[in-house]
């Protein structure tokens, strides 16, 4: 239908005035409409060059791409790419007259990622019933009314999120922006002539709320429809029930106020809105400009809160369009391929069927498309020719079974990763391809095609699957025959092309991009052009992507000298106007010392270029301009920028190839670093790296981010959702990622606090996650973010949460029982293995949910203890924390402490059995083999028992890429050898005495309080053990999936889908599924780039607490005046020790720890437990009372202070340090102090 449309709009705003509004509305006939305004403080207002006209022609007709603007969905309803590369009109104020040239055109380039943080608001289902009822009640109901309602329907929804990325404006420094705004999706049928007018307001507020309020008039359906919604910061959606904005009272005569106000009601709350316009752009929609839109950027004030957004005034327009009629160039339709077509051995380039890449590959299809294009009055020709189809190659393989079996051998060798063997196999396959005879049917088909051609010399070129496409180039890897004469030479050249498909460079390229090694190929045979000049044309600048600059590389003779890089060509730069006009702007003469020319006898030769020729440009300005116009024509036909090979002979331009320019959309390093950043609804939100810094210290891989981090998010919501009885919120994040590092959003735990819980205390969550109280978050912040529940609702919430925590122990026992027999089935193909993992993911999520419940239960008991110690005071002192640490000494059944205990016992047994010296003398691999062998006796049994109990754990144990101790037991053996070298002998722990512990606390506690302590302390201590128990169970489930993913990686390498197993972890779980369905080379290349940046992400450090987006801190040793330095932290394990410091900032350096040192580290997890017997004390930058390091340090009686800011930067390995675990201090000693 002519009125059908498919529209996506993204807008974004920042408090500093930076704003963007982008929209692509697709129509039939390769036509689109774009809205585009960019307001940048200090730069100006930028618009699309054709504005106020919005029409764009010659789009690709398949994607949301038009005029350099490109929208691409990454993950449905979650993430999009929003990119632009093109010219924009820079003015002080937006252009309003299409007939006047205003401002100047500048190159603008940006690549934004948009990530959702709200649910979608669906205008089909979510509009408030009262708003619909009111609008319908004032209309006259009849059959026509309801028919009009049905026929004018469009599917429409809004979703809010954050845009971020790099913005480059010609003449200005590149900047990185973060904007919040709305994604608007609309598709269906819309007749603009039926609209009278409408006003739409979209804005987000500084608190994190966002809203849309609209009032519209469609006389034949809804003459006064007032709708909208509000999303609160915690993601709650409320539909607007009332709006007092009367359409006829504001801007009815076309005069729109710059300041006005209105009110609306949503969720029973009244919102008073003040609007202040600061920039306006006018657009006309439709071929005849049927409607006029005034897009007005505005500052908002809503109930006293600042906001930023846009208000849109939309009018019916009757003035018509002053521009001449326009339409898109017809695009060649893809042919319907039948089984008969698939059997053809050759196809003429003039055949419509030849445009199928399935039959003739990328190059052949492109040449067939150009051949069809030249018939429509084009300024170029395409040399006549034909394609030897892929069916011909398949027939050759079918008649030579030995060749086919050799390819299977090649496939197996390619998966082994043995480069030398692969090179030898490629050479062997190539020799067979060229030594066997070409099957007679193919030879006859080639002969028949040659009979229809008049040329005597031919170019024979490869056209493989995926070659010269947007995903893969493979340039220069396949054979090309030039100046080929006669049937015999052409047949030989065809076989050489086939052989080149299995040359080592081509095979390695496919293997490294996750493509099938055994592939197929067509071959293009074309009449040779006796070129005087030839080269390459880029329809946009190949380096900067500037669409106003076209670049031509040219040299004398055949173009082979240019594309192969054998000669330094001339470079001609053309300026290109928005109307397609071209002119020469610059000429850079190349040396052009030699050229490639065809020989009369066949083949080619390299000839020297005369000095006169070398000193002159080989291409005239007229031909250069003509090439520019041809480039515009080709680009319009394909719907995107092209790299075009051309040749000139006797004044005629011949096109030899056209392929898409593939480098413009590639992500920058900055984009990859921030690829998985989690959006924040407000810069007020408080985030912390505590707690998660123990579970997943450092950056995580994409696979872990998409599975483990999602499971942790589910687990945290599993806790809080029991309070308010709501389902999982996919967009409201309690956890997030920034620069690949994990953080916790503390604002999102507000439902656990007093405004929603009768027995709530914000300190419970803060104790559980940070280990201390956060003064940075106030009750006012919580109420603003989450609202406030009634007294009755708070009682119900408290009951639900208490009941939930009570069941946590039972859930863990049930999980442990399940894990005794749990397994993930292995399969013999990657797709089945992936589906198996996918089906089991709910088990994975539930295991982490149970752990989060136990953590909450443990934190609740710790809070009770602290409230007793503080006698209900709102202020918790370091003395309180010190006393609490004392009460937690030697908790029973703590899994983390069992690890060093077991290793100490094993070391003792090795000494008793006389194996100490023998084991120390072995390499770690030899020692591992011996301990796992039959000769190791009781020591070996103890080692095997250790692996059975704790083998699922390791350093950074939640990271799926890290191998567990069971998979790599030599990691443990190194620690055992170190313990033996240092004569570490198991210490005897004193049993915990409740009465004595309570007597020793120094906080002033009443007698009643001491009795309460004696009652609650066993539960609190048990909570610590249960937390560790649940974590071990969750990690055990994690290890099942870790091994399953490694198994999947092995299968994908064996199937040629990945070049190496490790790359699997640099794809998300969803991307793995996509790769298994599509063989996407882009995904494999992206995984390689992600792996390269991981070390940089791992090196980043963040403050423990941050407001707004996390900001990395400088890593390194800080300059400190004087040698006497003291830092304070939280005391979590009593005692005092003076010893050398061992500062470890990288996990791989943990093996450098020496006996008796004080370890200073950012945080620890169970992977550090084996080193505790070597330590004399522990200092961490992150952590709290029940963090891993604190728990294990207390079990070993090691002085420990946590939450010591910048400790790894202020101290250096070798510093003599006084650690006081009772007072919470770490002091660097100089010689006078010793």
C-alpha cells in the first residue's frame, strides 16, 4: 500500500544541551524519509543537507539505512547500533527554506550504541483505559467510525535507553557522548491527509524518570486523544490517565509558544510540566509534503525536577512540495532459482539468473548486476563474458573421488591447528586440481560460451562464495589469469582458479574467519579490455569515510599494477556535491615507474613507464569527473558506497568489478571497550565494585557477561522480587558492566529499605554487598527512586521477604543434592551441544539465585549483630566492626577455609611419607602426574579427595574462561611445592568459645544485649558458613557449564566454525547461536578483536564507590612524601604483625608470594585460599566483614584489614609494613621505626 510505512526513531539528550533526533521511515520503492538534527554546544546546529525536505531515494530497500544514517538491531528489544557517516549542514539555526543554501556542509561521523533501560510502552495495549474511554466517548459512533479505526491502525511503541559513543565533526576534536532518550517504533498504514495536528512531548528527568505525553486530532477517528506514560527510575510503568493540554489552545494558528506549561496525571500522581524551547527544526514529510513537523528541543521542569527532551508539533500541510518529482532508480530483483538453474555449468553475464551469488559467487553476481545496469543509459560498459558456475566445480569433484577425499583430509588437518601440515596439504590439493583433466561437460560448456564472444584475449578470475561481500573480502588470495587465449588456456586457467581456492592463504583466511574450509567457487571469464589507463574508484574516501570526497587510484596499462600494489599510482580526489555533481579537487602524482600490458601472444608483461608519462597525470580531468558520475550511479544502484575497478580504452570507461566498502562500520577500540556497558537511568545512581570484585575480579569475557552476570542479576532480583511479588525485570539492573568490569547498582536495592519494609534497613544490603554503611545514599534518594509503600504493604513485604530467607537453607541443601548427580550431556555436533546448554540455563540461573538468598540471610543476621553491638545507633564505628570480626573468628564449616586446611594436611602427609624432597625436585607437571598416579599412596588419595571436594574452584572461578583446579591440577601442585619448600605445617586452631568471645567485646553493650548476642551469634556464624556453602554450590554448577562450553568450543573448532577454542569465550551466548546458524565471519573477527582488548580492560581499576558512570582511576604507585605512611580501613581479623609487603595487582603474579609476607591486593576469592598458609597478614582494597579474605583470615588467625583505598598503589613489594588488624591500620615503616 502506498501509505504503508516502517519507522524507527532514536533521540537522546544531555544536561549540557547536546541533543540528537534521528528517524528513518521506510517506504516502498527504495524510498525513505529521514529526520535528523544534531545540537552540539560550542559547535552549532547540524541538519541533513536536504532538510526541510525529508525524502531520500535509492536506499538499499532492505535495512534501516538512508543518507548515511544506519540503524542496526544487535539484540531484540535491548540493543541497537545507531551510526552516521555523511555530510550535515552546520548553521546557527536550522534551515527552513529548501530553495536557499544556508550554512556549510561538514563531514560528521558517529557510532552510537543504544541500550534499553525500560520496558516498551505499547500503544496498542498500555494506554490508560480512562484516556481511551474519554476519547471515544466524544466521537459519533457508527459503522464508518469503527471501520476507520481499523484501517488507520499502526503498531506503535516507545522504549527508553541510553545512547553512547564517539562523535566526530569536521574541524572539531572527537568527543564521546552519553545521551538518554527514546526509541520510537512505528509500522503500519498512515494517511497523513487524515491528520489535523498533534503535539508530542518526550523527556527524561534528572531523577531518572522519563515520560511521553501526547495530544492529537484525527477528525475521522479520534478528534481529541490525550495519552502518555511515565517510567519511574526503578522501571515501574504508569499510563497517563489525564492531560489538561487542550490542542486548540496552543499553536492552532501555527504560532507555537517557546514557553508554556501543562499538567498530567499518571499512577495517581500529578505532574506539573514547564517547557522551555531552545532549538527548533522544521521538516516536511511525504513526496508532496503532506505534513509539517516542528521538532523543538526543550528544557523541562517537572515538579521542580530538571528535564531534557523534545516536543513535536505536527501539522497537516497543504502548500505542496516545490521540488520536481523524484523517484528511486529501479533495483534489479534477485532471480528465482530453480533446480534446472542449479545444474547449469556456465551462465552468460547478461543472464538474469547470473545475479545469484549461490550460482556464481560474489564477483560473478556483481558483474551480472553491472551488466544489467549498463543497459539503462549508463556512461560505462561491462566487458562481455560468462561464469563457469559452482555446479561445474562440483561436477569436477564428483568425477574425481580422490580429489574429494583429499579435501576431507584437508578439512581435518585445518582443524588441528598444525600450520606446517596445513601448508603441505594445501599444496597437495592444488597440485591435484591442476593435474587432472577438466571434465568434458564443463569444457564443452565453456566452448559454447566462447563461440558467442568476439574477443581473442580473456581475463579469468575467481568468484568464490563470500568473496567481495560486506562480510569478507579475500582480496588477492585467489588466482587471476590475464591475457588468456584459446580454449585450452582458458580451461587451464579455470582449474588454476579452483586450485587457488585451496591455496594456503585462502584456506587460512577462511579458517581464521570461521568459514567452511571446504567451499565452492565459480570462475568469471571476460573479454580483456586493452586498457590505456586503469585503476580503482572509491565512491567515499576509503580512510575517513568522507562522502563528499571520492578517490581515484590510476596507472597506465592494466589495473593489475594498482590492485596488486606493484606500482605507486596517481591519486585524484574529487569533490562530490549532495546533488551528485563532481569536480577534481586535487591530484597527487605517483611515481608510476612501470605498467602491466597485455601481450599479443597472450599473457601480460611489466613495462617501464617513460619519464614524460611518469611526470604527468595518467588520467584526464574529464575522464576523472566521468568516473565520479559513474560512481554515483553505481552507488545509487547498490544503495551504499562502492569500491569500483575500472579501465579506459579509447575514451570508453569499462567497469570490471564493484564491491561494497566494508571498513566504515568496523568498531573502534573505544566502542569495543564500551560494547557491553550497562545504561544508567540517572547520574545520581551509586555503583560499587565491592563483592562482585571478589566473585569476578577484573574484566569478564563476553560469554561470562551474557551468562554468569545475567544469572547473578536474576539471583539478586529473585531476592527482591519476593518482597513486592513482581516478575523478573529485564531492564532494571542491580548489576552492570562498565568497560568490561562488573559493578553493583546500589540504588536498585531500595525495595529492601525502610520505605518498603516494616523491618527494612538499608544497611542490610550495604553490609551484604559493601560490608559497611553507605552515607552516599540517603532515604530521600530511595524514595525518589522507588517511591514509598503504605504501612500495610510494608508489613506484607517484610513477611514475604522473611519467609523467603527462611527457605534459603533448604534450597541450598536441595541444590547440593541435585549436584551430586547433575551433568550436562555431551553431543557430537556443535548445534546439539549448544541447544543442550541453552535448555539447561534455567538450572544455572537458579543456582545463583539460591546463593544470593543465602547471602541475604547471612547479611540479615550480621545486621542484627551490629544493631546489638551499636545498641540501635545509626552510627556504626570501627570498634563495632572490630568486635564483630572477633565474634566471627573460627566459624565452623567454612568452605573457603577448608581449602588451605586440606592443602596443609596434604603437605604434612607428604612429609610423613618421605616424599617432600622428591616432590620439590619435580616439575609441576611431573608432580601432578605422580600425585594422580597409583604410586603416590595416601598422599595421592588426599590429593584426589581435595580435587573431588574443591576441584570445581579456581582463581576468578566464576569466569567461564578460567580452567578449574580439576581441569588443571598443576595449579594446586605449584602451591603444595611452595608450602613444602617453606616448611609450612598445619596449625592447630583453638575452638571457639561463645562466652569468652562475648566477654571480650569492647563495645558498650547492656546485659540484655549480651544475652541477645549469645542467642543470635550461632545463627550469624552459621550464616557465614551457609553463604560460603551456597557459593561453592553455585560455582560447582558454574563449573558444569564451564566444561560444557569448553566441549562446545572443541566441537566448533572441529567443525571449522572457530579457528581456536578460546575464541568461544569472546562471543556472547546469543552470538554463539547466531554463528552456528550463519557462519558469520564478522562475529569471528569481532571475537578476535575483543580478545586483544581484554588485557587493557583487565588493567583498569575503579573506585569502590562511584556516583554516575564509573571512572577508572590511574593505576600505578602513587607519589607519597616521606617514607612513613599509614592508611586506614575496616578491621575484620584481629592481630598485629610486622612483615615485608607483597603487592599483587595481576592474578597471574599470585605465584610470586613468599612465606611470611603481608599480601596487599585489590580483593581475593577462593582461588587465593591456597596461598593463605604462606601469609602473615592480608590487606585488601575491597571487601567487608564477610568477604572471602575476611572469612579465611579469621580462620587462620591472620591480621586482616579490608576496604583500604589505594593500598596497591601506595605500597610496593618489599616495603616493611606494620599491619594492625584490631585498629584497622596499615603502616609503612622506615628504618627509624624498625
